[in-house]
């Protein structure tokens, strides 16, 4: 038993923390507490004060007896090693060594080794990996009946077989068993598909009514709609004489419905020509009516500025009569122009207004034989020539006696 004044109490604590050991040496004295200056720790150890007492511990990355000697090691914890190494028995080692199975790769993440099967292989990477079957997810098939299973992006995908429909996960059936399973414009075929039932002939038209096909030839076409349809004609030569024209692949009479009421229609080739009958008049494309005398001058058949008057010819047949208006001259059948004059005063003194033209009033018929005609003041003046006498309007006779100087003179006047 130690005395209180001389007793030295030594406590030795050995504790393992994070793979390292440290020893605390505590000495109790009856005298005043000491400090690290009064104690000497071992090699590679340090002294620190704890609760007023000195404590010896090994330096970082060292282990051993801190009162005697601490030895340096490679690591104490994983963080002392590179990220792809692990601290084992104070050494940084590869965690992948002997970790993975056959056909597996090892990857180190944060000092931990992880095993994965190589590409194209499946299985337990820590024991063994085998070649992957691309359709393994479909064996056995997770799909229903009448379906096919296909692996897409490593996921099994179920679809109905061709000609079937429904839910591929529970089962598929034929698209149809009868017509009522199809839309009204389709029919159920022998292959249990909803199809167009139209199987008509060439150029035929098909209409589906309640799943049934109805074949007909186009309007104006002929033939068997289940074999072939053809137009009534393609050229005029294929048409009969009463319907000589091939229009829109149909033989027709071009005169049908072309001309007006009571009008006649005649063909020139296949061109219709409309006209009113001889005893009628009017617009042959609208209507023809019985002829009236006024129709002779409508439209005016006479020349320019001429007047048309209903009349008769020498046989008594009605015909238009063309005349020039008063004061106009010319050919009434072609053109009438205003005359040169209306009265004698519009002409020269030696001219007279005859038929609205200024003419010589001496036309050769005013005076008698052998008489002379002189135009004066718009009239013809008849005189017997020198050496003759008599009535100049009728005749002038030679004077037998030269002693006679009596000359006959006469005047003829014309009034207009």
C-alpha cells in the first residue's frame, strides 16, 4: 500500500480508434499538477494536455506505443488512400482483386468495388455472367393468345398477329367473324378481315350498301358492270343517222332543244342551224311567228338614209320598197345622200335645181328644132338663130327676104 504523499498512480489506457492505437499515461501526484514540459513521450509521439493532465499519442499515420515508439503506416482509414483503393491492414489495396465472377468487370467508386456483367452478358456479376438472349424477356411470352412478343429496349412489347385485333396482353381475335363486325362500307372477307367488297368490272362504278357491293356502269355507258363498261360512242361514225353526233361519249341529235319555238333546225355536218320557216319571222333561237307586212322593213333592208315602205312587186308579191327621202339623192338600195340643192336660188344663174342637183336647164328638149337654148336666171331661154324666124319653142324657119329683120323669140319657164 502506497502512502498518500509518495504514491504515484499510473493509468495506462490502450484504445483502438479508426484502426490506430493510442496510449494515455496519467500520473497522479500529491504535489501540484505537471505539464508536457515535465514529461517526455516516445518517438513519433506528441504530448497534449487533457483535463489538466499530459497525454501522449502517436502522430498521424503512425501507430505503436506513444510512450516508447510510434511507427509510420500507409493508412489508417480509407480516406488516406486514393479513391480507387481501400485501406486494409494499414495498406492501400485494390478492392477489385478477387471480387467479381467470370465475364464481369469491376469498377471502384469511393473506395468500394462494384461488379457488373460485361456488355451482352447477364447473370450474377459476383459469381458468373452468361451471354444474354435478346428475346429472353419474351420467354415465356407474357402476351395473350394470337399475339407476338418482341423485346424493344430490353422491354417485352406485345402486339396482335396480322389479321387479329384486341388487347395483346389478354388475347387477340380475328378482325371480324361476320359483316356486322365491320363498318357499313366494308365486308368481312374469307381471311376474316374487313375489306372493300367492290370487285366490279372495268370502268364500272361501285356503291357499298350494308356491306354489299352494287356495281353499275356510268350514266350513258353500256356493258356488263361485273365485266366491263364502255361508252356509247367515242367518234361520230359510231352513231346512227337520227343521232349523228357523239357528244360526251353519247350519241345525240345536235338540234334537240337548240332552236326556238316554231323554228326549223337543219344540220350542216353536226352543227345545228336554226331558221324561221318561209312564212314566219322572228329570232329562230327564241321564237318564230307569222309574217306581217311591217316585218318587210324590220330590220330596214334599204341603203343608208333610205326609207323602207311595205309594198308589192310586179307579180303582186309583198316586198319592201326603198326610196330616198325628199332632198336626198342616190341609190336607195345602197345609200342616199343629201342633194346639192332644194331651190334654184341655191344654184348659179345659168343653173337650175333639177332633181336636187344644180344642172343646165337646157337639156336639149326645151326648144324647137334649129332653135338655140341659153340658160339665164335658172331657166332655158329659146331663140331662133340669126337668119331664121318662127316660134323657137317649136320651129325656126329661114327668112326668105333679107330685108326682113324680124327675129322670133320665145321663152319657156319651168316651175318647181
